[in-house]
C-alpha cells in the first residue's frame, strides 16, 4: 500500500478547521482587534499568571447559549497538564448566568448549564505521542 504523509503545524491545523463562529463579544477588554473565525490567538505568560482561568472564562462565554449573553458556540480544550476542573467551568457558567437573572426561571439555570456543557469537549493528553495523534485526528472530533 502506498501511504502519503502530510505534515502540518498546529497553527495550520487550527486554521484548517472550519467553520468557526466569530469571537466578537468574547472579551471586549482584551480582544480589541475583533478577531475573525480564522484568527489564531496565543495566550502566554508566567506560571500562575491566570492563563488557564482566562481561557476557561472565554470557553464559558463561548459555550453559553446566546439568550444568556454567550456566543452559542462550541469549544475544545486539549488538557496537557491534567489540571482541568469541570467544577470550575460550571461555576464560571453559573456566574455568567447570574448576570441575567431576569431570564432564569425555575430550572432554566440548570438547563442552560447542561446545554452549554454539551458544546464543550475536553481531550486529556498525557504524552507527546498522544498529542501528535490527537492533533492529526482533531478534525474528526465533534
């Protein structure tokens, strides 16, 4: 059998994955450049500077339904250090929902959180081989 191998960088892979919703409204204070659906954003900084919390806040805002001030989009987290906490994400979603108390009645909060979490995918990676394999098959992740 003849196999052809095509190598691409992580940025090329992420740029290839489409369609993606625009990020307008995700964070008006930090994302002042109005990134579009093909923009790749790199977040870097010293350990403990809040990069993970910032990204979780962005993910929460992205997956929250539009009627509650979110983007109604999906989000994918590739967890390489095994520190992701679903409870932290849930608490962030709940905090965002509290900004719209007039729209929450009865069990609406739990329904909104469940709906948001259905739009979130976590892939835990424990070594370099698994990371490469995941990046090569990322377009098949729903």
